[in-house]
């Protein structure tokens, strides 16, 4: 077989495949509508957005300046939002919640933030505190801590940041030492939104004392009830433009947490926190 013949065969083969692809593409376009992205909201999403916008205009905006001036926690507004289904929207349906996804929840966050970012910060902080239980809680934990929120407007907080560990989660120093069926928590948290108002907290603590331990195994996530002995609430910080949101430091001094309040298991805390931040960052980013 000569070189020229091989080249001719190659050209014919290419033409055949090109013709087949062209015919196949035309046939596909005749059978199926042109594909593309539809950016229009569904009717349900339009209804969610309209409800949130109406609430912001009628309930939040008229009192926003007074709340920011006084620094009073906006629980009455949050309770109304909870009654309308505009708060804790991501709690799963099997726990009695709406089970909304990130996009639908962002529609609400955007509209309520238009009314007041301080009030919305308090609402979104609840979402942040609940998310670890949604992601990692077992059936009993979800029923106890998420199910209650569908029955009454309870407040939650996310306790990770410390005075010397902000974005660097791996640098936290709060310690958890296991003794029998309990963990003894000692340490300090800082800049905790809803810190002085929460009914329960998600807490991240170091459970492996080895400084060389992998971050993915060194930390454990806990659910801590607000009335647990040894938990001390610090002074309220004044946040510009968000004075009504309750931001405080917390001190944990020999706080005893039962092993039943550990999420997934010892050493899973860092992974839980990373997944939580991935799911809740959109809610925060859309506020601005």
C-alpha cells in the first residue's frame, strides 16, 4: 500500500465521520429542543422572594434604625420571620422543616438583608449553628436539636473562632478531654454571633493533644446546651451597622458534655466545619 493511498483512505475516513456527525447532529436538533440555561425563577421561588421582600419592607425597615441604635437583640422580628417560614429554612423535612436548598435560602437572605444586615446576621447565625447537625447529626440528635426548632424559634450559634484563631481553624486551642462518658471542655471562643442568646451551640475543640496530629483527626464537634455549668458569656461587642446582632466571647471552664452530643465521632470535627462553611458562605456573601 503506497503512502499516497494511505493518505487518501485517511481523508475519506475523515469525510465519512464528519458527514455522519453532521447528519446525527441535525437529526438530534430536530428531535430535541435546543438546550440552554433558564435563569427564570420558578413560581415557588417567586413566591418565596415576594414573601421575603414584603416582610423586609413591612416588618424590618420600619424598625431597623431603632434596633441598630439601641443594640437590642431583634428576637421579636426573628420570631415573626420564623412564623412565616423565613428562618431556619434548610432544616430537613424529616425533622419538620422546609428543607430548602442554598439557592432558595439565598433568595430569602438577600431580601431580608435589604431590610437590615444586622437582623439578617442574627438569623443567618442560626443557620450556621444548625448546619453541623444537619450535615453530621444522627437521627436522635437531629430530632432533639433540629426538631425543636420547628416547634419554637430557638436560637443557635457556631463556636469555632478564637482570639488567636480566626480563619485558621486548625489553630484553635480549646481542648476537649474525654473522661468516662463525658468530655471536659476548656478554652475560649471569640466573635460568636448569637453568643449571648443561643439555646445551644455547635462547638469545635481539639480532642487530640498531639500537636503533630492531622487536622482531619485532631478536632471533634460537640453540641453544647447553653445552660451547661461552666459556660460563661462575655461582653457584647458593638459591630458597625450590625449593633443589634449579638456578638460575644465565650469561656468554657470545665464544661461537661455527654458523649451523646458528639457529632459523628471523635476526630470528625474539622471535616464537619469545612462542609458547614461551604454550605453557609453563600448565605453570608449575598447579604452584602
